[in-house]
């Protein structure tokens, strides 16, 4: 019998994260202070983020960063996550390629987000912070932070994008089980939220808006409360590299090396996590792996956005970031993959895309659920709507190589399970889902002032 | 750092199940045909169940039964499941005891039920069956069968207890994602269902009723369609022994042996699964492990039922089984632990209870959710309401030993996660849950004709 799943022993779990900022050939443009327009410093970032994360964000010198022992201890709750050979999916596709996935859905909170939440919560705790706040889309990040805060004895306040809050009520319950306070965003609890609701009382929110609210809350009492972010930033990508570092060892156990690595793309955290450790071998010329970011057709910043300085949020509280963006006022369609409804791509990933180290594949909503349902029926795991995009892109790639008569080794990241999102599968099974795209005119419009 | 989780390699996953019927000192009384009242034969059982399961049911001679290679292959999708040291829970309790749990929630369908569903589906397939049917309470068994049927290319029809169907809509969606046809029970699609609805149009169903409906459906076309059961029967317990066989090896890796083993108890499948492989060492006098079945206070058949011949279902279609029962007409309160709402305990487990090898602990609904929430906050896994009972009983035992000034090794089975049941946690967090108990008069009443 062929081996299906590959695990590392607890001793083999990485004890360092990989900092790609040291190795990437062209560094990202500096983030700029939204008021002074000068490059931000660690001190600037520390107004919002905890100090250690602020330092990691601007660290271009240390290739390997030690994972705090307390975080390593917590990683053992669910790591190593399995690397799985998708024999069932391969068979259903009739593909000659070998498909592997890294199953991050086995984390207690159901997604890869915990990898960074544990780190951020621990650093906050270590710096004497008592309260953490954040935004969440689909709820995966909010759940992860709620649990991590609970573990380290802190309070968590989560702003959940209103459309997700309503589509996915179980997510709210889960955050509350972990002890968090959850508020639908836009809310009346912040100036940013109030402004939006005044203009548009039925506004269903976006990640950009929820970020503004959380940042505003953190700024009210900066000595006690810090903002945490689940994606986009370099320090978040750093923490997620534990995924790819594990996968590298596990692929070795499987006796193969990936020709292509595919991940869904919202702000870039899971993509970075699985891709960066492998990408470093491309930098050194050792390998020539292809990297694909699977984006929703309705929110295609890598595929169709422009590279420009833009805000990370709607209200303009965050630093200006040079990145692929659809404009910070862009309001994505209400697709079920709430975690992919973000306008920007983060500075590091954007630079890597600009330099040709990765590219985007855009996936329609129905194609994503087609792929997710096939995956559930063949591999037994109901994937999160976000992860469905990675599966759909992987299927595209497998078909591409079959048509070319070639067999490749494909690795994708299964970021999370969809058990909290069954309502979206209901919609799909009932034929009620629609595809959304975005016109060039809309893109031009949202990006014209950048 | 101390090791938290213990895994077996794929080579170490058991390739045989343990058949306790060979070793138990007193065999269970024979099951009787509901019409002739004679002991049932393999031929009789094969009217409803597939032939191989019918044989296993009455097998008192083979201690070890080979797991079919195809089923072993599928076990590798999620097995071995982790054995976990609950350091977080121990710390929160301040207990001196060591608490371990076997985490069956990592199965693709979220519970231990898949262990038997894969076996039953494969045997059916192997015998040329094209359709399988079953009942489900909380939905865990129905989901497992739906997925297993899908894997082996069969159709599945699931009768879901109406109260669960309404309380847990995501379960229905999940079964449908796996391709099953799901009907709330009682339904108008069977004679048994119609009879009940005629008398009581608002009847919210029970496992006993749903079983009647599924059995009736299977009997309509016995050559093409077989009934499958997720608990109670000896062949189901047999398949579940993979849990305890793994746990035995994993406890050895941890360097400890359990003094007490605790599992929640509906029909007995997960209890048997974790307990039987360890209990065999009690039979031989090598060990003196204590075994506890954690039951809801509202459905306490082991704790307060009578040992008598009774039907497994409401309509009286199943064989008569000598077991601890609350009477087949007993209608349990609508607690959220739908999988524990069953009136009977199965013949083998009942005999073992009568012989003093195990005992019941009854747990109130609110105590169960208190325990589950503490577990979620300390170990990160939101447990199924059923599993919450095992956690609450484990906490009781840890406190008992702390009061006695002793430290014990406690092992419980975490049967499933509660991510599909977040609505029940909502009720709990809002303070809307109530405890249910049952009066002696009610028990006397429901069991008086047995």
C-alpha cells in the first residue's frame, strides 16, 4: 500500500521561521506613514502593532528567526500538519500528475491562521498587553486570534465583516466560545464605522473597513491594546513559513519535489507560508518551481490590479504600501470566500509578482465550489470556500499538463475546512450561486487616484 | 519540552479488529427474531444487514478479524488519530492526574463514526449492493455513511431525527455535499413514519423511529439495498476497536497505562471502540482498569435502565435484544447531544455492565457544556455535545482523585468536534440551556411491559 499522509515528529517541527526579506533579489518599496509620507519606522509601527512584530516587519537582516518556545509548545497542539497525497482526487481527474496538499485545516480553529495568531498573541502578552483587536472576513483569522488570546489570558475584540457575520453565524459562536467579543463591521462603535453607516446604512462591510475599526480601537489605548493582522504584512508571512518549511521536509519523505505550488490568495499569508521556503531555492537558482496565487475573479488584484502605493484599509489609517491593489475603496462582490475579499496584496508578495517569481490565476465562484465538492467527495474533507480556489487552480494545472502530455508534481495548500460554511455549500447545491467579475472600467475607476 | 501528541506510522495502524465476544466471560443472551422469538441466525440478520456484518455479529470464535485492505487504505486518510496529553485542561483543573484523549474528531467527517461506515460500505459494495440506508441522530453517523457510500460508488439514503435535522442544518448540507439523500424522520415515506405522524403530527423523532424507517426502506428491495447501523451492534463495536488498539500502542509511546477509560455513551460504539482492547487485559487479570460510560441524565440506560429483552427501534422491526434499556417507546428530551438520545445499550456492553466490568456516570446538559467550553478554551478543540459528556465525566474523575490525594492516568475518547453544532453552544452561551432528568415513575412506565 502506498503511503498517503506524511507527518513530522515533534522534534522535526521547525523551530525557526524563514524571513524571505533577506533573500529576495529586489526589496519591497518602504511603507510610508499615512500622514508624513515618510518611510515608517519600528516606532511608527509600534503605535498599532506590538513591538516585536514591528521589528520583524522591518527586518531585512536575519534570515532565520527563532520561534519562541511557548509558541513552539502551542504549535504541538496541531503541528506538524499532514502532507497528503491526493490519490482520490488524482483518480477522479484521471491525471498523470501527482497532487499533494498540505492540510492546514487540522488546526484546532480549522485553518492555517493559528500559526500567526499564536505568535502575535504571545508577543503581545510578553510585552504586557492585555487586549488585542483585529478584523476578520470569513472568520478564520478572528477565530484563531480569539483562541490564541484565550490561551495567553488576554481579551480579544473582533470586528467581523458584516456580510460574513450574517452568512456565517457559527463563526461568531466559535469566537465567543473562545471568549472573544465580536462586533459586526461597519459598526457604530468607531468613527470609521459611523462615517460609513451614515453614508450607507446597509453597507455590508469589507476587510478594509473592519481593519479601520480595529486599528481605531487599538489606538484609543495603545499602551494596553494592540492591533493584530491576519495577513498582508511581512511578519504574518514570516510566521506562516512554518507551513512551507514542514512541507519541504515532508515532500522529501515522499521522495518528490514540487514543480508547481498553488495557494489561494486574499492578503497572501497562506500563499507566503507555503511558497516562501520553496521560493528561496529559486532565488539561488537551484530550482525552477512555478508559484500560483489563486484569486477570485471578483477580486483579482494580482491578475488585474495595478502596482501602486495604497492604503491597507478604507479609512486610510494604515501605512501606505506599494502593492498590487484594486484600490482601497474597492468593494468586492459578496462571494462566500470572505477571506479573499481584500483589495491589496502586501508589499513583499507584490514585489515578487512584479519580479516574475509568481503569478495569479483567477477562479470563478462556481468553478471553486465545483472543485471543492469534487475534493470533498474524493478526499473526504469539505474545504473552506477560500481553499476551493486553490483546488480549482490545481485542477486547471493538472489538466494543462495532461493536455501537454506531461506529468508534474503539484502541491497546494488546503488552508481550512468549510464546516462553518456549510450554508454556502447549500447555496451551491441548490444552484443559487452566481459568478462575479469586475470590469476594466471599475478597476480603472477604483485605482485612478493612486 | 514535553511531547503532547502521539501518532503511529501508517505501518503501525492495526490491520485487525479485536472481537471481544470471544473473550468476554459471560456471552450476551442471543438476539431473538421479533416474530418467531427464536435466536436470530446469520440468514435472519442478512435480511437487513450485509452478509459479512451479519456473520461478524454472531462471531464468537475469531478473536482477531482482518481489516479489508481497501478499508485499511481508507483509514489512512485520517488514521492514526492522535493520542493527546491534555496539558491545558490539566492545568486549568489544577489536577495531579494525567489526562489523555484520543482525538477521533480529526476524521474527515469529524467523528469516529467513519471507522465503521467505511467497513460497512465496503462489505456492502463487495456483496453487490448498490444502495445503503441508515438513520442518524446528531448527524455524525449519517455523514460518515454518506461519505463512505460516495467513496465506494453507492447511493445513500439517510433518515435524520427531525429535531437534529432542524437544530443542525449544516449536517444535512454536509451529507448532501457527500451526495446523500436526507429525509427528516418521522417522514411520510414509510409506514412506520406515517403511523407516528398520524398520531402525533408534531413528533420530533428519535433514533428508534428513524431506525424503523431505514429498516423498512431496506426491506423493500433487500437484494439491492442494505441497512447499516452506526452503533449498538457487535459488528459496529468490532470496527471501532481500531480506536483502542491504536490508543494502546500510543499510551505505550507515552510511557503510561490508563487507570480509567471514559467515553460518552449513546448506543455504545465509541465506548466499545476505546474500551474493549484495554478491557481484554482485565479479563485475563493483567490489569484492573476502570471503565466509565458517560450518559446524559435525561437518557440514563446504563445508570438507571433495566436489563431486559427489548426492541432496538420504536416500530419493533429489529431483533429483540437483551440489554439495559429505558423501553423502546422512551422519547428522550431534546438535548443537543442527539447521538446520546437512544433508549438501549447493545447486548455486549449490557452484559459487561451486568458483570461489573464498567459503569455509568450520568451528566447533566449544562455540566456537559461547561466542560466542553473549558476544553475548547484550554485544548483548542470545540467538542461535539456528545463528547462534552465524556469530558465532564473525566473532570469528575480527576476531581475525585484529587480529593482522595491520588494521581491517576485518565484516558477519554474525544468522539467528534462540535463545529456543526455551534448553535447549541450559542444556546449555552446565552444561558438558554436547561437540564433534563427523568423520574423513576417514567422509567417504570416505559419499561413495565418488558
